[in-house]
């Protein structure tokens, strides 16, 4: 009986972690879209572009993050945060 309780607990924790991961991914998608909308109105907002690149990196989309960071550096080569990312 004790083994079943441990298994149930592990499955419950796993489901909670999966739910958190899915909701976090949805939040990242929503925030990325908000930054895209903002950048359409103000394409020179380097802070917004940098933050959007960071969200891509947190999602694991490193190619897109690098593309965004490189765009920031093209507009402002001394943008330290993008250079270090």
C-alpha cells in the first residue's frame, strides 16, 4: 500500500509540473506577442526587443533569440545586455 501512495504522489507532482510548464509556455507566447505588437508601433525600442529575445531563450528557441539579439546589436552595437546574451 505504501508503494501505491508514493507512486500516486509522484504522478500528482508530475502532473502539477506539466501544468505549470504548459501555462508558463502560454504566458511566454502571450508576452512575445505583446512585444511584437509593441515593436510594430515602435521598432526602435531596443529594450522591448531585448526582452522579447530573452523570452525566446527561456522558451528554448535559441535561434530566434540570437536573431533578435543580433537585430538589437545592429541598431546599437554597444547594447551590452544583448552582446553578453
